[in-house]
């Protein structure tokens, strides 16, 4: 016997899609019971989902089943309340620090999700995050996720962004910008933008930004005076800070090393011996760069500068002693 008939087709399709997104095969009879409709209606609804681009696979048998399989396209997902809150909290936790791998795409995803979350769920997300403390964090300054999501939405929507900014000397100013990209260095977030007041390109440390406001005014993107936002940031940091040049040889294919080294540090170049060389400049402490080189996961040799060579040697000795003590 059927349950209460679901006559609202869009609502029924969303409910059906939510069921199919559970990683299991659903017998047609069970879906019909869950939805309160006939098996024929379930088959018609399955056809509608396929027309919308959802890859629903059917199995043969006395009570044929259905499952949602991976496809080339990614139609919209349907999340229940608990799933939406869990994803938002996870993205917020990663966005609060410039965690490597949590890049602009992740922040854009968070901006899109929070834009459509009902107020009751946004409140749950904020409450849960306020009540928890991460065990680990990046070594850069913390950032309010709301600041990143506002910035990411203006980057994606090509919308002018206004904010208060504190420079490294402590001076306060108001900026009106055309945001281009958010860049994570693994320690901090930066905004690369065209500053309308200065009539020039600028980079801004996001942890120094306050009161970001999307003005709603659209703009046509300008041509960045560099190959990429990461390259522009690297040049900008080099101009502002006392930097040092470094050269490191890796005993690994250039493709592997390139995939494990942030673009802003530099681009490795292949060598005839099958390894590759990474050359660049940095304003970060040599201790931080030494640890970052170890994290690449390949044998390597530092060719310069001397301070980095000595730092790696001391780090290696310390790790060896720690390993021996642990044994």
C-alpha cells in the first residue's frame, strides 16, 4: 500500500535525488514506498533525472534497482541539513588559515554554499565553529572566513570591493579595488587587485583587511602585468622585503616536484640527470623554507645560499637524533 502521495513533481524529484546520492542501490519498490508513488512514477522520475544530466544506472531483475554513478558532468548536488552544515564547517576551518591545498577554489565553494544556506543553518555553522578549537593551525595569522567569502564572491562576479586596510607600518586607509585573484602562500592569504585610488595593481594581506564590502558595481577585467597572480605576488613580495635567492636540486621528475611545490615559490626545471632544479627567491625565514623543501618528499641538495645549506644540515641532524632517541 502506498504512503501519502507526493504530487509536487519538483519536490519529489529532489527527494528522489537525495535518496540516490546515498552510495547504495535502491530497489524500485523501496523507492516507490519512500516517495509514496507507484513504480511507474519512479521510472518516469528516473527518466527526468537522466534528462537533467544525472547519470542514474538501472539494474535488471525482478525488482530492478537504481544507483547514481559518477559521470563526466557534475549536475547540482542535493544536501540535507546535516551534510550542508558539515561541509560549511569543514571549509570554514580550512579557510581560516592559509592551509596549503585550501586554495581559491575552496573559498569560492564556501562562498557559494553560504550564499544559499538558510539563516537557521548559517547560525548552526557559526555556533559550531565558535564552540570548537582546532588542534592544529597554520603559522600565519587567522582570518575570518566571512572575509574570504566576500572577497571570493567579488573575484568570481567581477565586482568592485571596498575595505579598510592596515599596512605594515600600522597606517589605516580605505581602499576601492577591482579584485583579480586570491592567492594562498601556505602561510597567508593575499588579494591581488587593481587599486582604483592608486591607479595601479596592488597586493593586500587578507589578515590586514577589515570590513570588506561588495559594492555591486561590475567591472571589465584588466590585464595583469604578470603571467599569473602567483607570479605577480612573488614579484611584489620581492620588492617589499629583503629576500634571498636559493637553488635546490631534487632527485625526482620535474612533474612530481612541480605538483608538490607551490607556484609562488618557483617553477622547477628538468635536468639531464633525471632530476630537476628549483630556483627562486624568498622573504620567509630559511627555517620555514627548509621544512617546506623536506615536505616535497624527494631527496634533495641545497646549492645555495649558505644560510639555507646550514639550516638544512642542522635540521637533518636534529631529526636524526630524534629518530635515534625514539628507537
